[in-house]
C-alpha cells in the first residue's frame, strides 16, 4: 500500500511538471499516470542501466508520443528527473544537517 502511495505521489509530480510546460485536460490524467507508472516500473526493473537512467525517459516518450508532442514529453521527463534529483539531494542534506546538529 505504501508503494502505491509513493508511486501516485511521484506520478502527481510528473503530471504537475508536464502541466507547468503545457495545459492539460482532466481526461489526460489517467493516461499520464498509467504511462508514468509503467515507465517508472521499467526504469526500476531493467538491469544494467544505472538507476534506470534513460529507460524511464525512453519508455515515457514511446508511450506518450502519439498523444503529446515529443518535445513536450522530452522536456517534461528531463525537468522531472532534475526536480527529483534536487529533491533527493535536499532531503539528504537536511538529514545530514539534522544529524550533525
């Protein structure tokens, strides 16, 4: 149950990132959440790729290119990856500061 909540929160972050770049309609949200979940799962499961780097992006582009412009999907996946890395780094930094003081 916790993993499902985690995946929904991450998917919501991806949808909000895409929404920041282009307007979305309410009917597109289930498609985006499903495509994100599948792309995230493949990026998590595929062995050999460090952290699934590139697998998530390639899967998201392949699944969504018939519904959205490729440039929009590429921009959203790269921006989402950047925001995700910054959030994880900030969390690690805050944990380090909490442990230090």
